[in-house]
């Protein structure tokens, strides 16, 4: 089945620093998505990417859909303490089946 | 408006037992998907239901089954529980628009522990 390789597994950064995480796959996806999950809650959608090469921003977040449709990255600029959490990439197939990466655990030190 | 709700919040079962998890979608959403999230991993797709019909199925054994009711709520059933079934079970609802992607909104999950 389709496997998503997400890196890094964890990051420890100072408040104000920029963050970058990425996701690669051996398979092509129609849509790439980035989610954030806080403890005790379900994932919340941050950014959705629909077209190869697409670059999308949402506030301090920027994500890109790789040109080969097999990869994506997420950047967070000027991190703040509330950015703490687990970030997941997900690739969606045509039938709404979503495949998730294993997550990047972000810790922001004040 | 209420988001996706799931019940129960937590559940403890023993091996071999059966469990039923429940999900109520966001009002107006007609599609429900179920995911299993093992500790330290991302969610894994189990089922999608739309208009009471199964529209997608992940790589899970037949011990896992689900159904959707006329009010679009859904149940996930797991028979003959194994220790490895211990996980957070997430439900997500979406409002199919006919396009290639429909944003899924996740509930808080049901934490199942199998002893």
C-alpha cells in the first residue's frame, strides 16, 4: 500500500525560529494535506493542496505540493508556543481514502 | 454548531470481546470515515460511508465492520478484540461536493484499551 515517509520525527526549537518538515511517498496522490493534532483531540486541517507545484500559505504556514505529486513540505515561520503539537501530512486518493504520515512532534521553547 | 461527536470517550475491554463505537457527524454532513490511530503513528483509514453505503475500505480484517444510519450517524464494530486493537479510533465527517476532495472534520476520538 501507499506509504508516506514524514520527517523529521521530532523537532525542538526556540520560539521565533522557523520550522520545516516534509513528506515523501512512492505513490502519487491527488491531494496533499497537512494536519495538526493536539493532545486529546482529533487532527485539524491546516492546509490542503490540490495541484502539482501549488504553493499555498495560511498565515505563518506555507506548504507546497511537489511537482511529481509524490512529496510535500510544510514551513512554519516565527514559531510561537501554541505551535506545539503533532503535525501530520496526508495524501488523499480519488476515493477519499487518506494515507497519513507518522507525524512530526514539534516542541517550542519560550 | 456542534462538531463531530464520538462516544464513548474511553473504553476498556478484554481480548475476545466485542466493541461498538459511535459517531455523530456535523449537521448536514452525509459522509463518515473511520480511522485507527495507534500510539505514535498517524491515523489509518478503515472505512468510508456515504448515504449509508460503504464507499471505501482500508486494509483491515473482517473483524472490523461499520454501518451508517438514516440520520448519517455511524457505528464501528470490532469483534474478537486483540491486544493490537488498542488505539484511538477517530471518526471524520465531510460534506461531499462531487469534487476530487472533500474536507474531513475529525472528532476527538474514542480511546480503546484491550487488556
